[in-house]
C-alpha cells in the first residue's frame, strides 16, 4: 500500500492542536489520540511513510518559534529560510512576526505536504521547498534551523554551511535542546546564546517532559 494523497493522509491521521510553547500557533500533530502515533517504523515503511518528524513539535523548533514571536524585529520585513522545517512551525512563527517572505525547506515530501496545511491553519503563507539546500546561498537575510544536531555527519555539514551564511551577513539562529552533536563548547564554536526556555515535549519522543532548550546565534 502506498499513500497517493499525503495531504489527505495528514488530515486523517493528525489533530490540529496548539503548540505547547507557542500556543497562539496551531499544528497538525500526531498524539495519543491518533493512529499514526501507534504505528511502528516498519508499519510506516509498508505504507510508504518515512519517520514522521513533521508530525511533532520538536523542542528546538518550539524554542525558535517562541523567540521569533517574542522578538519580531529579527524577521520583520526580511526574507527568511526555515531550514529542515518539518511541520513548518518556525517559518509560521516568522510569517506571523512580519517576515516579508518565508521559505520552508525539507527533503521529506510529507513534511512539504504538511507545511501548507499548517500555514493555512495559521492564516500565513509559506513557500515550500522540497530540496536539500545545504551548500546553497540564495541571499536569505535570516536562516532559522531547529534540532539539526542529532546526527554527527549532518550536524557538521549543516553547521559549516550555516557559518558561511552568517559570515556573509545573514542572521542565523539555531534552536537546540542539547542534542548529541551540538559542539560541546558552543560559544568557542561561534554560537552565542540568545535565550533559554523550558519547553514542554512528549516522553514518547524525548527523555523528559520538559527540555531545556537554547536559541543560539551563529557568529
């Protein structure tokens, strides 16, 4: 069995709920009340669905969304990229905060189907990109990236690219709850802490119900 209509699948297997750390925003998410929550990775593979990272509000994204909503001057009137966007949460926050244009990129086609649904639920527009943008510079003024340090090779590759964007003048913010491959000495690695939040998450995905999560700026 394959999924021919990702948007219909998302509507059928998620609920539209407020984001815990940014409750003015809504997302289609999987939770204990949805069948998607209970499916194993093998079952997901049988229906043609990769791990549904887009179906959850991860700590790094929640922290970035909260920061952008509380500091709209970071994005207001500017072009923004939400990288590895998943649900599109961070891009939606940027659009709500007055960004001139928000692109939201993810390599997962289901994420790219979920993002327009979530954007519409929040009365904003995201320009979705189903592509790997690492190594590419299209002149974004602000780049936002949540939870990108969970795999060693990915983290190294993405952080090198983000540093290059920051070096040419982009504002680059990273949201991270202490993932394994965030540089141990973050500040020595060019990461400056801007804010730290106690972010509610689910124990089904994380090792705690609250994740202490920092928003960093790459210098």
